[in-house]
C-alpha cells in the first residue's frame, strides 16, 4: 500500500492514518489496496473507498440509495 503515498506530502499519509484510526475506534476494519483505490472493510463488506491525491484524499461511502 506504500505505493499509493509515493510522491504525496506526509500530511496525506497522516490524514489517511487518522481516518483509518477513527474507523478502528468504532469497530474492526481491514485496509487493503486494490488496483484503483484503497478499500476499508468490515468483516461483512467495504464501507469506504479512498484514493489519495496530491493535496487531499477522495473518499467514497457506498449507500444503498442515492442522497
């Protein structure tokens, strides 16, 4: 997963680590790198999809219906 953060400012990795640690306060999560994103999952399903950019992290939360 380190490849996702190559060339990114250290603050982006720190922000991602904080995001994951906040999820871990709620319950058990696993982080895995996919081809086009980083997936944060519970034992049941993916709960967030993250793509680190140069100055931010794009995060998508899958919902059953559009809001």
